[in-house]
C-alpha cells in the first residue's frame, strides 16, 4: 500500500500488506513465544519494559518525524505522542512485580488467586493516534505476560513498525511483539476469528467494533472496544465563560477533530449563550492550522482526501455556519475549524453523527435537567466536560451524564494513571490505570486443603 503524506499529498513509501496465511504464521510464532515469555521472572520482564521505554525515548525525535509524515500531526503533538508511549511503558514496567493475587479466608484450607496471562493478544490500532493507542494496549499486555500481534491502521503503520524493531533492540524475545501491517477485513478479521488469539483490543469506529464483536463471538473471545463518541461540552451560565470559550476549540479541533473524545456538541445555558458565542469566535479564528513541521502549528490536515470530503459533507451552506476558521489552500487535506449554530441545527446529521473532523455544533439549554437530556440523547457515551462554579452541580451533572470520562472545568479525557473507556456504543471494557492488567489476565482460584 502506498502511504501518502496528508500535508503534501506526496507518497512517502510503500508497505506490504499481510495475507491470511502470513497472519496465521504470525499467530503460530507468537503462540510459541508465549510459553517462554510468561515464564520470564517479573523482575526481568520489568527490566525489559524499562529498557524498551528508554529506547523509545532515545528515538523520540525519529518516531515523531514518522508520525508527522504519515499522520500529518503537528510536530509538537507528535513529540508528545512519543513521550506518551515512553511514559506508558514506564508505568506498566512496574506492574509485573505488583501483579499480586489474594489470600481469601475459607474453612478447611487456604484459598489463593493468581492472575494468569491470556496468551496471544491481537491489538488493532487506529490511524488517528497511532503511537499512544499502540502503547495503551501493548504495555499492559506485555507486563501481564502475553505476546502481542499489532495490526496498525493501513494509513499509519510506520511508527508501529519502528516500535516493533525497538522492542527487539530492547531485548524482548523474538515474536513477543509482532507488527503486522494489513487490511482490516483481512488481517483484523483473521485475528478475531483465529482460535489461538485469546483477546482482541480494538480502537476505532463503532461500525467496525460491531463486526469484530460478531467475529469474536464464535470463539467466545475476550474483547476490549474503544469506539466512537459524540461528547458534550456543557457550559453553565455561572461558569468562567472566558476560559470555557477559550478552551472549547482545543477540545474539538485538536488533531483536526479526529478524536473520539472530541467535545463536538457544545451546550450553553441560554442566559450565557450570546456572550459565549462572542467569545468563541476569536478563539476559533486563532486556531493555527498549517504545516505540521511548523512549531506554531496547532492543527494539521485530515488523514485523506476521501475523509476530507466526508467531513465537508456534514457542513451545510448558509447561515447555520456560525464561525469558520482558516486553513491552508493548495496541496494537503486541509479543512478549517467550523462551528454550526442557530435554529434547526439539531436537525443536521452533524448534531447526531460522529463527524471525526473539525466541526462543532452549539445549542442552548435551559437548566440542569435540560442539559442532561440533551447530553444523553446519543448512542455514544465516551467523554465530556462540565463548566460551572457550583460544586454541587458539578457532582450532580457528573453522575447524571452517561459517559465514561468526564472533566469539570477542563477537557482532560485520558491520563494513563486512570481508567479510560466508554458507556453505551462507545465501547466495552477499560484501558489504562492501575487495573488495566485485569483486561489481559484471567483470575485463577486455587484451594489447598489443610485438613488431615
């Protein structure tokens, strides 16, 4: 497959896509490697993961450059992504020596539990955040003693391929980490159906998540899904409107809106609506869309021309376009930050569907109950933000909004120290945080009789 730089439309390189027989071979090799990797002592496994993290750090500039080229991410963002991969590997390098079970009081003997690794894990990584999401599955799976086959997105395999090489350089045994570029319907589906793959961890669209769920069902295969979102940014009239408006563009336009956590539905309490819109316009106009290699760039291009056409299809002509930012012309898959608002805006597909581009929709609400009703009127439930100075309201809203990750007076969704995942059709299971290893292990209960 030819890989295209989204900012220049130039072909970077070509990468071979794996076949079903090649996938089967990779699974056989990973299954053989699992028998040795699971027996590596916790301390040695921890040291290898720390060395892996150090090599990622040593090559952070190189990895960032690959991310800029293949995904069009601004260089500052790409450096952060390489740093996130390093930090997640460091975080879970502490896990092997802390993967403790329990001793449970029972009559007539001793009862203990063990966390056993699953085996071969298939990790299917999306194109919007190739490095961080790779790390979110790879690090805890390895720490728990599993081997991992990574299927990167077809458009963005270069960072994953280099990370796989760094794993070998760090001393991880051969076939413990395998990076297998391939098409989703070929490699992804085969991993989901293969009887020797114990688990699939997938981040991507809800549509593909459903297909993988069905493919895993025949083998009752374990599955973690992090899927779509249509998150709400709820701004009450008592909030710090200046800060709420200044930060709203970043919450939806970062990564060109190609973020399942994007707060693309902005709900503003009616008494503050006009003032918020006045403050929002200069904040949107100030978003720097441009050359990813420019240190001042905040937002790069969309991933492909086809995706740009899809995003543009959500934006109508006419007065519902309340604010339109700026983007380069010429080569590159650019799209300007855009805000839709006004009577009838909730009838637009952009209000209900995940655009996955730099398009936000603003609507007014009356009170807490109205805000909860609007925020929850979606099949998704991944993230969201609540802006208010009222602490009681902040907690009431946090309990009432149906989403897995909420922020009060901020827009943070993902910290690797804390669990991440969605409600409803935004996914199944949780990633990250201290409990992530539970998703990559089975709990074994052992009773030892002490009676004569």
